[in-house]
C-alpha cells in the first residue's frame, strides 16, 4: 500500500499537467484566431474569441488591450473603455492602453470620477508596491525592537530605525487603503450601456441625477436587487440599473 501512493500522486500530477498544457494550448489557439479575425476586420468574431479567453480566466494585459481595440473598432465605446481599464489594472504602465483609453474617452465624451488629493499624491506607485513597502518596514521595525530588547545598553540607531520603520508602515497601510477605496480602487466600474441615467431612486421613472455616456466611471457603493447605488462624477450619487455597468476588477 505504501509503495502505491507515490505512483498515484505522480499519475495525478501527470494528468493535471496534461490538462493544464491542453488548456494553455487551446487559449493560445483561440487568441491567434481572435487576432486573425481582427486583422480581417471581423471585429464581432474577434470579440467573441477574446471574451472566451477572458471568461476562462486566462487574463493578461495584452488580451484586454486587444479586446479594447476590437470593441473600439466595433463602435462599442463602453466595453472598449472597460477593457482598456482592465488592461491597466493588470499593468498600470501600459502606454498603448493609456493612449487608446484617452482617445476613446474623448470620442465617447465619457465622464470621469474626480480623484481625491491624497490619491493624486499617491499615484506614483500601485497598491501592491505600497503593501510590499509596508511589509518590509513592519519587519524592520520588529527586528529593531527585538534588538533593543536584547541590547545591553540603549541603542539610539535602533530606536530611530524602529520609529522610522513603523512610520513608513503606517503610511504604507494608509496608502493602500486610500488607493483601494479611491477612484481606481476595487469598487471602480464602467458604464457600458447607452443612454444611462442615474436616478434618485430604484425606479425608471424616478428623477434623473445625471446622464452617463457609455464609458463613464462610477464607484459602486451598494446593490439593491437589479440596481446599483454609485458615487458618480461631479461628486454626485445615484441609482443605475446593474446591467448598465461592469466592475473593472474581475
């Protein structure tokens, strides 16, 4: 019995590797087909293939960038902006996605959320970068405190390092919180529908708060049935149909 277990584990590993390699090969083939459809001007077919890869979970910056280009060429500005935003969520320094996003936003007259002053100050780095810096600073502070405890005399360098480390840790945590809950945070969504009106209540006949062109940014605050309550551009808030917007982060 003991000698069979490694053989069974090895067999399972081989089977898993086979299916994984098959899945990757299928995704590569579908991506190549999507690129061929795009080059031929068959944008709807290209979109279907790109979306198929995305729904399988094989996400990449280039996938969403190409998907955005296909939607743009098909005249669907809302989904084009959503795709470019998803590409930038994976790689915030993708110059082509940034340039195309600005172009589509201008053409769609899409509205943007206003970032807070702290967000503007923190835009030089991502939430992941701040999280890593905070983690490093935390452990440096811990080691400095440990050195003070076991030192035979007071070490001012260790005291200074511990104060500095925990200060950086606190700033890093604050930065992550601000980014994750700000304009480009986890609640960011894009209006994909046309002729969308944000309203005061969850009813189609409720008073309009703001007209939202396709591609406009919103921040999801809560959900109620088929409606989303969102923070809107121009520092407004209102309800929009849930089917009219999609979150940037999958």
